[in-house]
C-alpha cells in the first residue's frame, strides 16, 4: 500500500511539471552542460566528489559552481580549509568581475575594472551564498552550515575535514569522512560536494586523466560517492600539444545516469571557469 501511495505521488508530481522542469530535489550547478549531463543538476541526498591534480583549478571551479548555483536561487554554503572569508570573497570578486586577483589585491585597477568590481560586489552580496572557513571539529563544521539553511554544501577539501575520531591511517580518516558526509547529505536532504586530493594519482602515465582509483581512501570515494567529477587540463602534461585554458570535467561516476565529460575553459588569471556552451554567463 505504501509503495502504491508513493508511486501515485511521484507520477502526479511528474505530470504537473512542464517540459524541462525538474523536481524540488534538483540543485542545478549553473554550468548548463554539466546540468544536462546530470539530468538537470545535482540531486539532494547525493554526495558529489570533485577531484583533480594539484594546480588543476579545483578550488576555483568549486567556487565558480557555488556562485552560479546561488545565482540560480539555491542556498549555498562553502566551507574552506585553506582560506578565510576575505580571501574567498576576493576570489569571488575576481571570478565575477573578470579581474586579475593580483590587481585586486594591489588595487591596480583601471576605471572600467573598478566599475566591474563594484557591479560584481553588488551581485555577490545579494546571493544566497555563505563563505566560511572549516570548523575545528566535525560537529562545529556541520553547525556552521546549518545556521544558514542550505541546498548545497561545498567543502574545500575532503582531507581537511576534521576527523570524527582517531584512526590508524590517513586513508582511514579520509574514508570515515566520506561516509560521514554521505550520511550528512542523506540526513539533511542536501547536496554535499567536497573537493578531494588524488592520493594515488600518477601524472606520468600514458593517459593522465584522473580515474576513480586515484582517490585512494580505501576505495571510499569510488564506492560511496553518488557523483564523481574529475578536472583535467591537458596543457599541464603536454604543454606543446594542449590548448591553453582548455579543460575537461570528466563525469567519472554518476549513480543516476551516464558518465561522460563536459568541455570547459579556464581563465587562470581570473580564476574563472566557463562552460564552452555557456561562455557569457
């Protein structure tokens, strides 16, 4: 009987949505090609893991995604283990204003750039977006997020999440954090996206594109994450052959649909990623 009632509600909800509309459990990333690849965007209760080599732009992409998702109306909290509020806002301004981060820090901006920075500040201040450092322990980290209410929690990064308890190895700590964040997504009915280092990555192999096995952590990411995204920039490994700024966002795992990849462009001096099919947003 319970299954019948649930199915009736589900079919009714689908019937009442127009073509292309998605349900209330969908949280768009704001990158249209990625959302299309994921059937409309991330889904609440999912754990999403974003990996990539050192210097590939993982933090910049996660912040870009947080800004775009918030611009679409999602409530977003980004917690950083490496930067304080001001550094995060500085980076957000660079992304939104298309300004060099060093020029912002040194206040060396032309008149047009200052105007763009002011307009970007106005846009950011009105977004349902909170940027904060990680807490000192797991409980305070979680509490910081719940103070604001949210649809999407972004954590930068997994290996800096305060451990739940003492364990024998770093891999065990990381695996425990993966399981805890997945449980958090389920309990709070949110999307939890965490950046992760690639502890088993070897950039000298014939194809240096990251794989699920590169995360290590006793296979926790491979098994427990619902969606795994890997950033790959060919120019980092083949400077003479790779197109400057070109990036692949590889959908290495997608529990709810197919895998594949999305073409992005990285403006490194602005810390800004753009969707090749949505470059003007």
